[in-house]
C-alpha cells in the first residue's frame, strides 16, 4: 500500500521520502548487526551513520535545487 501511495506524491517529494527511508534503513541494519554480534562495532558508529546520511541528503539537494 505504501508503494502505491508513493506514486501519488509529487516527484520531488518522492525523492525526499526515499532519502528518509535510506536513513532509517541504514540505522536498522546497523542495529540488527549489533544485536547479532556481527563485527560492526565501530566507535561512534551511530554518528558515522548520521554523517553519511546527511552527506547523501546534502548531495541530493545541491544537485537537485
């Protein structure tokens, strides 16, 4: 249903929603890896995820004004 509803959004809003989902999915993958004991234990790993996410968002807005 969410995918169908996304088709009714304007094009620029679709990219914003996709960027939001990218950020959340990165956080989920990181937390799942930590719970399962995978070697993803980075010092300040959450800060690294936020920095990468903000970099992607900034890159998107600079290239699509």
